[in-house]
């Protein structure tokens, strides 16, 4: 059955890294006879320049009809002074909302050959391969009431932490499903010693765990998790947590790798998923063919896993990336940890060449 992927290169290095991703998508489509078609659309600053809107309705509609969306990055100094409703990031917020992306996945892998890049000692990060599953549309960031109010002549800032059982159930199932194809362990992170929302979270996650007898569940308080990520990060397989805890912990976990150019992400809902590198549009290096495309290529692997239902293609691509790093190749941002420094396009070509050499088991 044919598949359609919307490519949204966006701004700055987004254009360069998505260009490399397209080479890989085209190859995997052919290799696995998947009949994948792609369509490229404007988003962010590029769209503002073209039609004075961060994202056009027809682009949102194309995304809603697609099997998956791959985004580069949006933004840059050129659009920094635009009014709030004309900012490039508005495009991302609208897409996340319209696609109902409640499940944010951020894998963090410390590659053997890059252990020295971590700010932690190599023996501490050795073997780290974890996945943060963050709830993206609920919790403190969206709960009502919210705002700055006046009480007896005093200003009070109010945010509301709230989660309903269905919201917890769907993200818990996403985490258990992800664990099933990994090392089958979920660490659910909460603050159940104090927060009512966390007590309901814990009770609900425990009930959903009953549907997954092959997966081990443990609970961890968020303050302890922040500490354990630094003390012994390789104990984690899947970390399941609510929106704000996930926001903070996923950045902490990302830093275990010591590199921003290599971290992928996926945001999933009930419709098409959206895949993007964690980094931004890097205007300081845009147009120079030196950006590291590996975060975007790793995001493509997630797309094959979670939206195109092709685990083998995902694994082949991930192992090609890992081989390329083991062979000492990397881009300028990681040049201290590389024997051979490649341009953006040469890195895309190297991953493609390595991918072609990987023999898929029958
Ligand atoms: P950034 O991630 O773009 O860049 C931070 C630093 O990391 C820069 O020195 C950059 O050169 C480097 N870097 C980032 N990605 C790299 C890569 N793939 N290869 C090599 N080096 C890389 O963050 P920033 O500078 O804070 O933001 C720049 C613009 O990007 C801003 O307009 C910001 O709003 C936007 N932004 C967009 C997204 C997104 O689209 N999801 C995310 C973050 C920032």
C-alpha cells in the first residue's frame, strides 16, 4: 500500500538536513517496495516570506491526510521581530494541536564511539539507550484555571496540574507498547508523595500495566529520577512521565550524549505522527553544508518504526548510523570526537552507502 510523507524543511539548516533525509526515505522505499511518495511544503519563516502566514491551511490539511510528517526546524533572526501571531514557531504549535500529538518520544542513545562526548564519565554513560515518553497535551501547561488573577488587591499567578484517567491511560499504553519492542521495562515518574494528579497517574499506570504482563513496571519520584539520570542512567529503558516533568527530564537525559546535532524526536497522536530533530534552525551555520544531519536521519528511523510500521527499515537505518559513527565519521560539530569530518551531504551519502551494505535477515 502506498504511503505519503509530508516534508517540511522549514528554515536554516532544516532545508539541508531534510534534503539528506529524503535520500534515505527514497532508498528505503525502493528497498522495501513500500511505494512511499513525498511532498515538500513551506513552513515557518519560509512560509511567512512566501504568504505572510507561518503555515497555510492547505499545508495543515496535507499533514492531516499524510501517513507522517518530517519537519526540519523553523525560525531565525529575520523573523524575530514579527508579531506573536506571525512568528515561525506558531506553525509548530498549530501543527501539534491540529494533529493531536499527545505522545512525545525522545530516544537518548550514547553511541560507543561517542562516550567521550558526554559531560559525564564514559563508564557512567556506557550502554545508555533510553526512551523518554512524555505526555504532551495535558498537565500544568494546559490545565484550567490558568492566568494571573487579583485576590484582595494582590496579584496571584495560577496554573493547574490536572490529568484525567483517559489521558493517563493513552500515554501509559504508548509507553508499554514502546517497551515491548525494547528491553521491556517502564519507569513511571511522578510526585505521588505530594500531588493528587500523580496519585491518580500511579494508580492508572499500575492498572494499564496489567495489560502488559511481559513488561516490568517501576515507579520513581521525579526528584529521584533527576538524580538517577546522572548517577546511573543505564538503568532506564522507557521513562514514562507527564508533560512538565518530561520537558525537564528529556533535556537532562539528552545532555547525557553531549551533542545537540544527533538527537531525534517523534510526536504521536491518533493520526499522522510528526518527526523532527531536537535542534533548531542553527542560523549561524545555515547554508554552509556543515550541519549534522544525523538527528534528522534518526528521526526518519523513528518514522519507519512508529508511523510506517516497518521495524526492519528502522533498525537497518539505526544500525547504519551506528556503523558510520563506529567508523570514525562525524560532522564539524562533533569533530573532536571524529577521525573523519564530513559535510552535511557527505554524511547523508555515507549513511546511505552503509545502509546499502547492511544485509537484512530474511
Ligand atoms: P539551535 O539548535 O538552532 O542552535 C544551537 C547551537 O547548536 C548553534 O551553535 C548551532 O550551530 C548548533 N547546532 C544545532 N543543530 C546543529 C546541527 N544539526 N549540526 C551542527 N550544529 C548544530 O538553537 P538556537 O540557536 O537557540 O535557535 C536558532 C533558531 O532555531 C531560533 O530561531 C529558534 O527559535 C529556532 N528553534 C527551532 C526549533 C524547532 O524548529 N523545533 C527548536 C529550537 C530552536
